[in-house]
C-alpha cells in the first residue's frame, strides 16, 4: 500500500530575534511531515527552510506536492528514492530532507531500532554542542551569555563593523571556548585583520569568513595559519568538497542544505577522505529537525545543534543537549515524540 503524506506548517518562536550578518527573523515557519504506511506506522521528518537557499515554508509545501508521486512503494528503497527526489526538486534541500528523515524514521520503526544503531554508531561518541549568540546590543549579548550558562562552548555570530566590541563583550562575560561565524560577512582584508584578534580572544576556529565563491580568499585566510577555517555557505553537498580541499580545513553540514540523511553521510566520508574537519550545524528547528542531524553526530568533530534550544515552543522531544552534551534518543527510528504539554 502506498505511503500517505501529511504536511503541516509549525511556527517556531525564538526567545530572542535571531540575527546574523545578513539579517534576522522573529518567527520561523517549518514544515512537519508525516508518512503513514499500510500498518499505520508513521515516519516523521521536518523541513527547516532558509530564504538564503531559496526556500520558505510555502516553497516546501509546493515541493512536497511534486515529490509525493515519487514516494517509494517500499520505504527501504532509500537510495533510489533520494536520487529521484534530487532530480525532481534539486534546489529544495529542506523539503527533500523532511521526506528523507521520515523514510529513515519509518525504516527504523519497522526494524524497531534507532537510526544511529542502523548506521552502526556509538551514541557515546556524540560531541558536545555549541550554543549560538546572535548579533545584538552589548546588554543583550551579556544576557544571552548568562542564559547559555549550561553550554560549555559558545558560537559567536560576527560579520559586522563592531565585531571587536562584540568579542570583547562576550569575553568579558565568560572564559568558555569560543567559535566564530562571520556568515560570509567579511572582505579578505577584514578577515585577515580579524584573524589575530580572534586568536587573542581564544577563538577555536572561524566559520565562513568570506563569500561562498571566494575560494582563493578562503585559501589565503587559511594560509595565515592562525585559525582553522570551516565553510558552511560554500559547501552544500558532497560534490562540493573536493574543490574545497586544500583551500579550507573543514565543512559544516546542514540537512536543510544537503537534502538527505544519506547525503550527509556521503559528505562526512568525502571530507574524511580529504583529511578535513567535519562539523554539523542547523537552522532554527524543532527537536524533530535537530534529532535527524543528531543521529550522525558520533561521526563528526564539532556540533552546533542548538536550533531547538533557541526556541520557546518546541513541539517535540527527541535528542537533547544536557550540559552541552548531545544525547541521542533510544527509541526506534528517529526516536522523536510529541511533547504532551504542547498544542501548536
Ligand atoms: Mg554558519
């Protein structure tokens, strides 16, 4: 019997407006996808669209309509199905990964095993997650650092003309390890100027200092040898990685970019083959979206999976972050359930 698809928009509210170098939003509309099989088992997934990559909740709903006729008769038929999805809506990574996650959830539920176990992973190897401090006023930044007291690593959003003041504000408030994400907001000159300052403030690595296509500039920043350079916006799928190798030290995988759980695993393998660092990040997401990514974190070096922690109305329970440590659920499939106290 064919899988039945239901999609529902959920509006996530963040505790603070989430602002990065190219702007920000108060509310985030994500799409909750459910696939039901003939036995009444449900596979769940979430689309977390980003306007930067050309997606919104509305384009997700449109893409899901186009993908529905290509749902597999057998949910175990993951490889061919995901390839077909990528052919039908190549630009709609967030929409595709919602179905990819739902199919993986369904497969795990049929086998009564968590997805991490199907992949042969040890949940104890999941890294700690950083917590992101978005752009804000100095007072608000101090407040956010306070609120992040449970997190052992902070990721600071930069890419403005007041970056040094932001760093100083954070550093005065905490001595935790810091990571910096410029979200493509610097010029080459500015990035080279900032490197020794970042180093002085104890920053561990810098993410996407330059625009995505400026590989020469990224290579120049890396050649300074002051801090490792990780790219996010420059790296969407596994085939992007060979040309990045040698120019940067690592990649940041996001499911909303790469469009499939299996593609995320391919990205990890490809990056490792090139000796690169692997990080996993997220959008503003509920615990459903976060958990899909959390399942492969035992394979990565660094994680920034705070998307659900930034929200105040997460409808789901799944992977958790306890004292910064990512804990994978032990239930079958993705292991995500509804929070009983929540009505969207
Ligand atoms: Mg980033």
